[in-house]
């Protein structure tokens, strides 16, 4: 009886999931939204509130592979709450998954809303700005509209709302028919918990994101977060924010919509009362008609500007951009007041000017500036000047500006002010260096405002600082004019560089306040070797070789029957065995594309031969055997990883079958049936997993974790996507990783050491104390006669320690060494406004791959 009461209470107090509602423009039923057959057919028909979509509910959009079109705007008519949001999602159901296209979303004054266009919930998006175009693969919502915005929020609507995996554009036309933004945040009453992430905004007549006003100006960081987004070709600003609390992380902002010049087109315009709690970290800013960042930092009497953190960004103009000559500044941060004159009144700072203000906690750290025509970096104020009466008293600024607790450290300025000699300065920090005496000026000293370990190199090498204009090296403190050896597509340092590598100072003192500084935009940890580099991208020291005891990278000739072990020892090559006295069953060399970087990688294609008379199951396959397993024969700590793709087209199968599944497909096998043996592969399941044996019993195995990522409606793990898969092991604890994402963690007390019995198999299942020769045996599972792989393997590795997440991410993203994304990382000239196909030069096609995050940024 007690048990029954307990179960009853569990059900009584269990949280009830919200209702599901459905929207499908092809539906022909009752139109009440209760299921797909009776779905609402247009967004304007959706019922909100008591009898419709309300807090905790989900509205599902039906999509299609080529895009299902909806003719009206979806206007959200109800609010969620902190525990039960209103969710608007693209369907994952068969027949309804894909892309939905509509004019716009209007959240209006609703709060606690999530708009999630993720086609797949298992998709983990790019956070590396250079690769961020790959996120369009998972964007199931797209807004297109020539005469209006794509997303509208007003009033109290700026509270606890997230919009993700949505593509927006084009919005507006080159005919310039009025203010048209992609996202318009208009006259908000309050703003907190507002997030835009994994979005692609492009071809917008005015601003990509426009925030004009918030009644209650935020007093903390992260009130509005824009992260992992691309913003391309806007006619005015990429983002205009007029209020505090703005954060931008790991975004790519590129290019101007040629032919449009609306207002003051900047990639990021911080204006109005946007002067406090600002974070601009790990972004790329390229090519804009005016400025890459302009901070018109509004001052009031006795006010403080800051904190403002500008960290890890790349600001650059490509040399062939034909509109570059109109670019005003790279990044400017000026105290500023509205236009007007004080009419000659005394004191000088009355009416439209103020007497004093302070810039406090302005941190400009580890940025890269390249190829800027005019002043690439400026800090100070708009010069006080008289508008009408000649009395010299300021009308657009602050009479006495103090700078405190601020720093410019570890930045690289190369080929800036390329059209001039050493005057005027590349880095302009206004001020005479005096501590302030009540006179008109900008005041700080070298401890108030630190300038150290910066590079200013190229035709112009000047810095204006502390009342002095001189070449950077004049100021000492690690400042230099030595030109770094750097890749000017993505600005990674060359291994031979001596100007920027290890030349900055560790900024550990700020990491508690600014933890984002610990990793650059590609996920490489700063100072991992004990030194910090100058510039936005930390040098990566190449292949992770510490504890690497086997690496089959398939980069050599296959003809000699030896796949070289490229680990530091080179002692564990994979060898060809095949059928007795015959060089058969050997994989073929292929090249595959890393789905995250676009780089080509050598790999091996393994074929499975159906019904060829070999083995217990009358089939065989390609395989390779590693016989020298001394370095990893028995380890209590280790890591095993490889790239793989299951189920290529099968050969020699019955004509009435289009393909034949094999749910024993093996990637790497250390044998089975004895304590500590392990197999990485499917081993009787639909999904790849790690299987181990806790005792000397062939059928006593259990799984330590799998990745259930098969393509919908394709059984037995069929997948056309190259994935990185493997595990780390630490005295009985296994962490399973897929594309650098930990997907399972399990612990056993039955096994401490993982053991290879005699030889390691690639592409086959091994068993028994026998040589790895393929023979037509005697009915016992003693040879590689089972678990054949039909698919690809690339870069198979074994380490004798459990790799951390940052290291695994560096392997997946190829940030172990210098890398250049396909297409050169965003090369050259501008594109005019247009369609989806021009998102990112060199990246016009969607990358058909599930993508992974740089986990070290989490």
C-alpha cells in the first residue's frame, strides 16, 4: 500500500508538459492547430492564450527541404514565464522537417519566448567566427521581406527571450524605401535575458540589429547578448545599440551593401547612452563603409563610462575592397555630447557640455588590427569646440575627462594608416598625461592607463600616448615595431614568428572578471605553454604529441602494405595481412573534408565484401592490423579517437537489396572476451559505442556509452556525415565524445586497465591469440571474420592519458596547427545585396555536416 501511495504522489506532483500546437500551410483539416492534419495554415490564424498557445506550450512549424512558405507575420500573442516559456520551433517530424520561410516574427510585448529554428537538436553550432557560416546548415527558419523588419520587439518584450538558428535576409531593397532593419528593438521598457545566437543576418537595407531605447537602462552586463552570429552586407549599421549591457561574442561582421549609404554605416555603433557594461569579445570585423566600431559614448555630469571590454577581436580591411577609401576609423571610443552651443555662458561646461566625466575600466586586450586606411584605434573625446560665438568653450564633449583603471595590452597593429607616414598616429590615445588640473583636457598617467606589449608595424609605427607621439618602441614596456609573421587571411601566427609569439604578458589578474579572455576565438587556450602572444589568435603549438603512442593518419602510400605510425615513437604501424599469400582486403586511400574547417584530410576507405566465402558469416572486408601494441597493451588511463563515416555503398550484395546493414561494423578493436578488452564500433547495435569486457567471458560485455546520431528512418547507423568519435578512460571512468562534445560519462569498478590481447584491428573485429591473417577457418571466432567496416576512417589516435576537452576540440577543429578555412578565410572584395547564396565569400554552399562547438569556450 505504501508503494502505491508513493507512486500516486509522484504522478500527482509531476510537472505536466505543455501542449503541442501545429502550423502547416499545406494542411486541409479543421484548422484548429491540434495536430498536423488539422493544423493552422497561416501564422495569423494562430490562437494565443487560454484556448491556444500559452506558457509552457510549443508551436511547431511545418517545414520542407526546399522551404515551406508562409505568407503572414507570426505575431506572438501571449507570454511565458521563467519556468514555462512559449516555444516556437521548426518540426523534426518526418514530412514536416526542413525550412519554413515567412516575412517576419513579431514578439511585440510578449516575454519569456523562445524562437528556435534548429533543424536538429543534436546539431552543435560553430562558435569559431571563421567557420560560422556552417551554422546555416541547421537554420530551419528564414525571414524574407522587402518592405519590413524580420523580428520586432517593443515595450516589455525585451525580457528573457531567445532567438536562435534563424536566417534573416534580404530585408529591404537597394531602392532604399525607408528604415528597414532585420531586427528592431524599439522603445523597450526593460531589457534583460535577451539573446540572439546562431543566426545569419544578411542583405539588410538599414541595420542588422537596431536597439533605439530602453526606459530602464541596464546596470549590468549581458542584458542583450549577440553570439555566434554572422551579419553581412547592411546598408547602415551591422548593430546599433544605444543602451548599456550589450555583449557580443564570437560573431562575424562583414561587408557593406554596395550602393546604400544610410546614415553613418558602422559594423557596430555604440551610441546614445550605450556607455557601460559593454563586452565585445572574440569577433571578426571586416570591411565597412565607415567604421568597424564607433563608440559615441554619451557623458553626463560626473558620470562614468565603462566598464568596456574589447578583447580578442580581429579588425581588418581586405586590400582589394574598392570602397575602403571612405572608411573613417577602425575602432573609436570617444566621450560625446549632442550638438549645440552654450551661447557663451560661463562656466564653459554648462548647457550642452559637462565639467567632468571618467572612463573607467576600458580594457583593450589582445586584438588584431590590419590594413586600416585611417586611424585604426582612438580613445578620448570629441574635441570641445565652439559652434557660434568663438569663446572656445565646448559644446559636444566634456571639459575634463579622466581615464582610470584602463589598459591597452597585447594588441597587434599592422599596415595601418598605410596611406601615410608615421604621422598621424596609428594608436591615438588623447591626453597630455597630466593628472588633471581643472583645465580643459584628457587626464591620466601611465598607471591609470597602461600601454604595454603592443606591436605597431608597417609604414606607420606611431602611437600618441601620455602627451607624446612617437614610434611604439619609444614607450618601452614591451611595445614594439617588429612585424609579426602572420597569416593575413585568418591572422594565425606562423611557427617561425618571433615578434608576437610569447611577447605579451599573462593577463591572469583579469581572468576572474573576464574569463572569456582565457581562449581565443578558435578555442585555443591563451598561455597554455606559460606565455601569452600578441594579437587576437594565440599560436597553437601543433600536433598534440604529449602521450601520443599511436597515430595512423593515412597520409602515406598504401601500396607497400604499411600505414605509418606518425606518433613520436613511430613504433605501431598498421600492416596489411588479408587472405593467405594474397595482398587482399586492404583499404584504399581517399581524401575527405573536415566538416568544421573545410580542410582536406587523408583517410582510408574500407569495403565490406558480402558472401565471398570467408569467415563464419561468408563475408570479409578490408582491414589493417597493428601488431606492436606494447605502448598501449594495458593502460589505466588512455584516449582513443578517430574520424569515421559508416555505410558506404556495399559491393557484392544480392541484386534485390539496395544495401545490406551490418550492425557489427568496427572502427578499432582491441579484442573481446577477456577482462579489459575493448571495441570501438557498433558491436551489435545501431549506433557506435565503446564496449568493454569485465571478465573472461565472451558474452559478458557492456557498453560504456554511445552516440545515437543515425539519420532519421535510416536503420543501423547509416550516416553520410563524417564524425569524430572516441573516448577517454581514467581508472574505470569513460567519457564518450562525438565531435568534441562529451555525450556520455559512465564508471565501472569491474575494470581498471583497458587491454589489447594480441593485436589491434582497424576496420575489423579481432578475437583470440592468433595472427591477424584472414583465413577460411574452422568455425571458431579466432580470426578477423566479423565486424567488418563499410566506410571511412581518418586520423586514428591513441594517447596514454585522458585528453581534456580543449585538446579534443583542437584536434577536431585542427587548431593544433595553423589552419585556413576553405576559401581562404574570407578573402576579398564586396558583394552586392542579394540572396542566401552570397553568405560569406568562399562559403556560398551549405556545408552538409553536423557541426561541433569549441568546447573550451564553454
